[in-house]
């Protein structure tokens, strides 16, 4: 199994910006790392969702870290998805994030 670093620290979103709820991310990462350490079933990282709040964790940093964990575990988007479909999926995630940011203001 690939060696994983300790849980990272993430920057907080700016004063008036929305980020992922700190407790949600920390709890999820605790479960992920516990599963990796014990050889248990790793929670589905690709479908993980976190509440948003002002001054939460920087969303891009958390997303990037989770993408790296998925890659380290040998996972990722299903093989049947094309590059275009993956790009559309990312655009959709970005649009949803933008809508949540606007709603949080």
C-alpha cells in the first residue's frame, strides 16, 4: 500500500469567503486515514460532500488533496468516462461551488 502523509493543514477561506466546514473535512479525513491504516474500507472520496461556512477550509486545497489521495489509492474517475465528460463534470462542480458561494454572501 502507498505511504500516505499525515493529515495536512489547509488554509482558511478569506474573511468573507465560503469554505468547507472544518469539522466535516477533519472528520472525513480521520475516517479515510483510519481505514488506510487498518486496511479497512476507505470512504468514497469521489462522492464526499462537505457543508460550507465562512472561514472554512479553502475548497481548492481540500479538493486537490483529495484528488491526490484518490490517485495514490489507484482510484479516480471511472475508466469509461471520456476526457470531455471529465471536463464537463469539473465544470459542473465549479458551477455548484460558485452558486454556493453566492448564496453564502
